[in-house]
């Protein structure tokens, strides 16, 4: 129609490329770096390498990249285009289908759970970072007050006879470590007995660990200050937080591959075991890692994309970010297993004896391996600083997801002006909810939340989202679809679909998303649509052709 400008009709406001009310990213690099920082997190370092070697080494790459191509990238692109087209957070976008707004609340719940325990992991990384500012790492030897007689340090052979092992074996480190079934490393005892003061049961909270509580406060203060002005401030911070981890990874990689035994560790990481491809668990682990790593169904992708300019090429961005994320996971595997291979070679044991995942890798196995390097405090500082930056990149988006959802839901000028206070309120609430996780039983709850908060729930949320977008907001009644896009205001979700469908890459049709989602009665449908098979009368829309008989 002649009156249409950028998809708008005479009765609607013209769609601007920028959203002056909500604001936009300063430039497109900020969005890409933020999304990379969001997707590339702790799971790329402490989860993927372990899953890879456990599920067939190099053979695991096949199901992993198949899941990336056929599941990860399409979902990633759908969420980016969804948020960019609507310019709303994970709650506001469901104006397209109010009945499915619970999906948005589900995303908020997932982001809340993850945001609470994720910052606790960051606070532990802060604690280890500060503890590394010394000449000798506190987990290097077994001569500390918290160590037990079973402690067997790899640097001090004299400490190996503290337990019940025969003294004659003291000079043979490799034989003794295989002989002693009760051997615990100094890094493990530092983690369990000093940092956590671990209780014996998940219900026995014990005392709050004040050093961890202080580091938790530091973590939330850093996150709040970086988000104090929303995407305007966080978009500048990510220039450092999203790029410097790659510098540290490269430094650790170069150092790792020059060590004795590094090739053994990398071989263990990549050697394919093709028989495991037939196991359903391998494919399940590949799918869950793709969901968890890319951040699909968390709500963060929709939120970050909602601050894009309307005509941004989000298809290009989805490809770049997804491939960068998965390539980082593979690259991190080389960094981790080169060091673990060196440690296994030093101890004279198989790599499987020192390999671990999750907190066990980040705070026990890898720190112990770092003690074997010259100038070990320097490498420890770099490693934990990298973990802090990886965690902060994800935490920024988790907090922004919750804040944007609240602000968009209220939607008035007052809350837009007071968004900083909303950010502060959410940060304070996150800090208070994270206090139980700093207790002596906190690690039990952290692992419980990590295993169940963002696992199968992500698959459920993604499936429901796909159904609601493709079959309810999409075209469930082909007989009612016009032969070309129709711009009648009554056939569009108000204030949500102001632009041409092709502009943001979202395939849309002249449908009745709200009517279909709310399942109105046939009486209301006939009242709205007119006679069966016909769309409302309008000059700019054609009636669908109908065959007689």
C-alpha cells in the first residue's frame, strides 16, 4: 500500500530502526561480544572437555556438531530474531501469544536459579585468585594445619609418609601413589577442609564461610557496577571481559603444549572411540551441552537481541556466535588436557586418574597441576582471573535478563527512569539468596542447582517455544492465510509487529496470534473474521481463493 513505510500502515506509527525509549547497543560489536561472553562461560572450560573424553574423545565431536547444526544454531537464530523483532525482553515478547507467557516466566526462573549459584562460583574463583597472591600456593604442600595424615603432596616426597604407607616406598612417588588407596591431594584438602569446611550432609548447613561471603559481595558489586547503566555500560565492559579470556587461554595453551606429557593428554582427549556413537547417552550429553553452552531457553538471547537495531543482520550474528562458542569449547579442551597430561606424566598414572569436571576440575585437579609449573602463583592468577571473566560475561546477561523482563512488564516511564534501582534491587536479592550457598553445605546445593536448574527444563521450554511460534503465532490455519502479507492493523499483535517480516528475518503471516493462543470460541472467531474462509474486509488485503465443490 502507498501508505506503508517500513511495514507500517496509515493508522500506525512508523517503525524506527532505533528504539529511543529502551535504548540500543552502541554498535553491533558490543552485541556480538556480549553474546559471546554470555554463551562462552564456565561450562566451556570445566564441562565440555570432560564430556568429550568420557563420551568417545574425538568421536564425540560428531554428535556434538550435528546437534549444533540441527538444533543449536536454529534455536539460537530463532531467539535472536524473536527478541530483535519484538524489541522486548523474555516476558514482553509473549504478547504474540499471551497463553504461552508462562514460557517467559520459565525462562526467568531458569535465569534466576543459574544467576544465584553462578555468582557463588565466581566468588570462589575470586577467593582462589586472592589466595594466589603469594610466593607459595597454599595448596602446594601438606604441611598446613588443615591437612590430614592421608595427604600426599606431589612436590614434597617427605610428606608422603605421613600416613600408614611403608617408608621404603617414599622414594618411589609413582608406586606409592598407586599403592595408597587413601591418597588425597593437598589441593583437594584445601578445597574441602579449608575453603568450604565441607559438612557431612546436605541438610547440615553449619556456619556461613565469611571469606566466601565477602567474595560473594565483591562479585555482586562488580556485576552491579558493570550494569549500572544497562547495556550502555555493559557494552563497554565486554570489550575486555569477552576478549581477555582468549588471551589467557592462548597463554596457558602455549605453556601447556611445551610440557612433558602434554601430547599424551591431548591424545587422550581426542582419540575417537567410535563404538560409543551408538550409545544414546552420548547423544543426550551432546544435546544438553549445546543447550547449556549456547544459552538457549535462558531468556538472555531474547533480551540481548531486543536492544539491537531493527534491521540488524541477526542471522549472521547467530552463525558467528554459535561457531565461536563451540570452537572455544574445543580449544579449551586442548588447554585443560595438555596440563592434565603433564600432571599424569609427572605422577606416572593414567590421565583418567587426574581428569575431572565441574568444580572438581576448576578448584582441585587444575590448581594441583599448576603447582608443578615454575612460578606457579603467576599461572594460578591467570587461570582464576580467566574463570572470573568467563563467569562475569554470563552473569551480566543473566542479571540484565531479569531486570529487562521486570522493566518491560511494568512498562511505564517511571520504571524506565529508575531502571538502575531495579538493577540494584535484583542484585541485592541475588546476594541474599546466595548466602546459603556460602555455608558449609553450600556446595551440595550448588551442585544440585547446577545439575537440575538448567538441564531437561531447557529442552521443555525450547520445545514449547518452538510450537507456540511456529504453529500458533505461525500459520496453524492455512485456509485462513492471505496470499500475501496483509497489513491490516486488526491482524497484527499491537505494538509488537511494527515492521516488515523480512526485515529481521522472522517469517510471519497475517495471522491472529492472540486469538489463536487464547482459544476463543467459534462465535468470537466468526465475529472477528466474518464469514468462514474470509479475512476482514480491507483495501490492502486480498481474499484467499476457494475452490468450489
